[in-house]
C-alpha cells in the first residue's frame, strides 16, 4: 500500500483492530505517541510507566484518540517482581 493510499484511508490500515498492545514508558514522549497511534489504528491499548503521576491523563488522551478505554498501571518493568 502506498503512503498516499494509507493516508487517505483514515487509519486502521495496519490491521490492528481487535489486537492488544502493551506500551511501556507511555506517560509521555515517544511511548505516549506510539500508544496513541496504536489506539487510532484500532488496537486495545494498555500502558505503564514507573510513576502514575501522568499515566491517568495519558490514558484519557490515548483513549480519546482511539475511542476506547485504556488500561493503565504504574510499575517498573525492570523489576521482575513488579511485573
């Protein structure tokens, strides 16, 4: 599919509808941008980051982008006991 065709299809072109995506470090920056795009493409999205301070707001924004609820949890993925 050419970029022009993909841009004109309004999203959903990656075949992610009904799939689940887990994105770490998603409270801001690149992680949040990736989670938003996955949600726009139809994936069910779960996000995490080390601190919950920004996670709830990020989950609301990501959910709005994809039109669905987003599961979020503060955790440190480098700590096996926490995952």
